[in-house]
């Protein structure tokens, strides 16, 4: 009976989850505060087409989804097809908007992971490559994300919430899904990461994530959720298999208080 008792003890305390080796970042709303800028542009663009929608409507219809899913969402909400030139026009206009007003959300974390911990990182974004590359440059993240570590919607047949893009990014970087930690801000991105078999952290620090329904939607996944850059850094340090650790972002940056 002693053996039975031992078996019971070992099964009642599960082993800690394995450490991860690769951080996969979503771009819009995680690395940079771009979603809020995009939503305002979409509201104004649809108004010019004769559609009255709110920023909240645009977040519900368009945030974190592929263009084809966005078109479906728009049709379901309004009963109309979205004008075919709408998204190409929005993408073109967003480039100027980003050059003027884009703010980084994760610069200190990305920098510290790279310099202090040599942590492998890449980007997997459902946005067009040209715009993601611009985000990286405007946010001063180019030293940490060369083009070969930036994976965008064009590379796979199905965008988020399908797992294809995350699986492609991991494979190209040389890691298995179980070695990856994904940082996401949208329900479709979280679904994609979960479908890929990857651990995912929800981030609610972007300007577009403040509505109660949005926060609830992310919490409903039952995943860890954080709201500040420091919390993201702390979570990564806890979950990653890294050589050395430092408890604060500010210790290597004179720009922080």
C-alpha cells in the first residue's frame, strides 16, 4: 500500500510547466500602440463611404483578424459588402499616420531581452509586411528584428485565428510549438496561438483594449493577462529558459524613472 500512497502523491502535484525558448510577438497593439490609430482611421474612412460606425465597432469587426474575416464581419454587422478599395486605402494611409504618431509599447523589454539575455525573438503579425516593417523602424526596434525574423500574413494561406503563421514562424526560427511563448492582444491571435499548441500571454496595454467587453473577451480565455510592459517582462523572465535575470527593466535603461 506504500507504493499506492507514493503514486497518489506524485499525481497530485503536477510537474511545473516546461520553460520556453522563443518569444513570438504580435505587432499591432503589443509591440506598438498602432491599433488605436488604425481604428480612428477606419471610422473616418467608412464615414467617407457613407457608413456610420464607432471605434468600438471597428475594434469588434477588424482587430486582429485577416482581411477576408474582416470583410465577413463587416457584412454580418452592416448587411453591406465593404468597398473593395477600403482596406488597401487604409493600409496606404496608415503608413503616413504611423510615421507621424506611432508609439512603442515594448521597446525596453525587447531591448533588454536581446542585450542582457540573448533571448531569441521574432514577430508574427497578421498585418501587411510593409506596415509591420515600418512599425519596427519607427519604434526603433530594427536592431532586434531583422527582416528574416519578421513573419507576416503574406507568408501563409490562412491568417489568424488559424495557427499557420505561428507554426511557420516557429519552424523558420528552428523551434517546436512547445518551446514558444506568444504575446498577443486579440482574441483571434490567442486562438491562433492555442491552435498552434503554444503558451500565450494576453496583453491589455494598448489604447484599443480598454472597453469592458474587450477586457472580458481576453480574460474569458483563462490565460494569464497583464497590462504593463514591466509585467510582460517579468512574465517572460519567469517562463523563459534564460541564462541570467534582472528583476527590473529600468536597471539597464537610463530613460526609465
